[in-house]
C-alpha cells in the first residue's frame, strides 16, 4: 500500500498537529502519523501553564516576549482550551528581595502586564497562601488544556483535507538519491505497513527526534529531560501560584478542577521510553509547594505523572546564538545541515509558543516547496471556539484523556 502527500509529519503532539494545520490553511496536503494516541508524548504529560512570560523575563527576555505574544493570541483563537485563572509571583522571607524587583521590571520591559499586590490584600483574596507571604505581583498566566488544543488542531487539519493517523508508527524513513522521500509506517489496527511518499517530511517527534533522525541517517543529539507533576486535592485553589525566585523545582502550582497540580523537576535521562520515576521527586514537589501553600502538606495526593521535555543537545553550530541546550525551539534544515534535503526537524520549545513554532516550520517548508501563501493561524479561531459541539466527537475519537487532563473530563464537554 502506497500513500502520497505534500508534507508528511512525524509525531502527533501539539507541534506536529499545529504544523499540519498551518500548512493545510496554506493549501498543502498533509498527513500526520503518531505512533500512539494524539498527545501521547510531552503534550499530554505537561504541567498546563499558559505562560505569561514572567517566569523567563529575567533570564531569557526573548522567550518571555514570545510567551506574552502567544498568550494573547491563544486567548483569542483558543479561549475554549484555557482557564483564565491569572497568576501571582509571591515572595517568601527567604527569597531575594532584589530578584522580586528585577522580575517586575523585566516583565514590564518585555511588555507583560504586572500589578503589585500587598501581602494582606492577596491573603484576603487567596487565604490558602502562607501567612509568611511578603508581597506579590499579578501576571496574565492561565491554565491551558493540551488535549482539546491538540484535538482542535487535528480537526482543522481534516477540515482542510489533511489526514491524522494515530497508532501509526514510523519504522523507517525513505531516502532516495540522498533525498528524504517519505516513510514506512506500521499501523497497529490492521498490523500492516504502509509506504507514504511526500515532497517534504517534518520530524516533530519531540524527545524521540534522535531515533527518527537515525532512520534517515542523520544525527540529532537530544538531551531529554524528565519532570514530575503531583496532583493533590485542593478545591479552593483558584489561581496560578509561582514562587518569585530563579526557576527551581516545585515552584509552580496550578488549579485544575478540584485539585492543585504541582510541578516540576528537570532531570536529564537517556531514554524517553524507559526512565526511573523516583519517589524523591514526588516528595520534593509537596515539600516545596507547601512553603507557599502550607495546606498542601496535608492534602490527599491523588496521583503523579511524568513527562519528557524534547530538549536538543546539539553543538554550538546548531544554535543561531551559540547557546548549547536551550528551552527555545530549534529548527534543523537537514538539506543545509546534513546534506540530506527533503526533511526538517523541529525540537524544543514550550507548549505556550507551539503556534509560533509551527509558523516558523511551515514558512520554511513552504519556501522549500515554492509556496508563497502566508500563515493564517494567528487570527483563524480553532474549531470549537465558537461552537463546542464541533469538538465533542473528535475528543471521544482521539481519547481517552492523557495524564495532564484526567480530571478535566468536562473541559469542552459541558
Ligand atoms: C514535565 C513537563 C512540564 C511542562 N510544562 C509546560 C507548561 O506548563 N507550559 C508550557 O508551555 N510547556 C510545558 N512543557 C513543554 C511542552 O509540554 C512541550 O514543549 C510540548 O508539549 C512539546 O510538544 P511536541 O509535539 O513537540 O512533542 P511531543 O508532545 O512529545 O510529541 C511527539 C510525538 O511524537 C510521537 N512519536 C515518537 N516517535 C514516533 C514514531 N517513530 N512514529 C510516530 N510518532 C512518533 C510521540 O508518541 C509523541 O506523541 C512541559 C514539558 C514537560 C515534559
């Protein structure tokens, strides 16, 4: 069996589905192949913060600017996939006072709205915060639901003539005369293997990008990093609580239905399919989060889940600005980098900036294929924004819910 398309996209996380949506809106035919269910990788196992950018404002202002821009865009095109909780950065006695001031100023420099709040005010509004809270500032953080967001992108792919195939694993990449020409895909349902030929292949397999690259004879050194999220009963939590200090383990707590989700850690691993899930990581989450919200120490732990960040570990030559290991995304043009045209890899990034990543990749693919249609994803609403019914069947079809959404059964469905 042989299929054919303009662009074959490997990986059905938020990145792969959003690239297919972007290209579909520009008139290209696409096929997404995902080895498991949609959002089976980092996307369905992430924390759920739609960053305002405040977390990065001091250390990485470019990322912070990208976050606030995309945060505003998603409120417009995908407000059905997020909860407008707002967020606070809170200072405890042991935190560096000057960091608080630097953070606030850096946010303003990056165009992020901040509103200072005195300790008495914030504790009156959110009494679960520690009595030791010294001061805080409010930022436009929100909670994002990655599964309906990914499904909404997939629905739009189909509406524009594309195909999204789950339980379809890429087992080989076709290389003809030094050029990537498609892939061999094994379908679980019919236990059959299909050849899909394509004008261009995009490798959006996240933490698994190294394996997919190896199938094309390309070296893509990844340094995957695991992180834990711990879910506890906490019905009163109604906003995002960030500890105001340089990014550290367990310093963000998100409201999710009747629970709080505490995250996270960052520990480098070798294999995204086989790594240790350590008790110390879970304990550390409770210990750290209890400093800002003391009642978390006695709250019932509902469950924990782990995700793996698709961090790229390439050499300095792979990065435009020479940084080795970044949380920004990296586009690898394999024609230029490896003399292996026909394939592009995208790795890294954050869910908050997924649309911008997809736009960058799609611009690149379009220029390779001689297509001059502009990107429309920043203004075209995602399916379901104006009519939740549009997503209902697709949520069931692509379900069950991944770990990051297990409690969000009424997201979109109500
Ligand atoms: C612990 C943690 C917390 C995070 N928290 C946040 C947060 O709060 N806010 C935020 O903005 N970002 C957050 N992120 C980052 C965000 O989740 C990721 O950047 C994003 O989800 C990456 O999406 P992706 O599609 O590139 O990768 P993935 O979602 O990993 O998708 C890659 C897909 O490729 C598939 N695949 C692999 N190999 C093959 C193959 N051979 N054939 C077919 N398919 C294949 C996988 O099954 C997978 O579904 C977090 C990440 C982690 C790990």
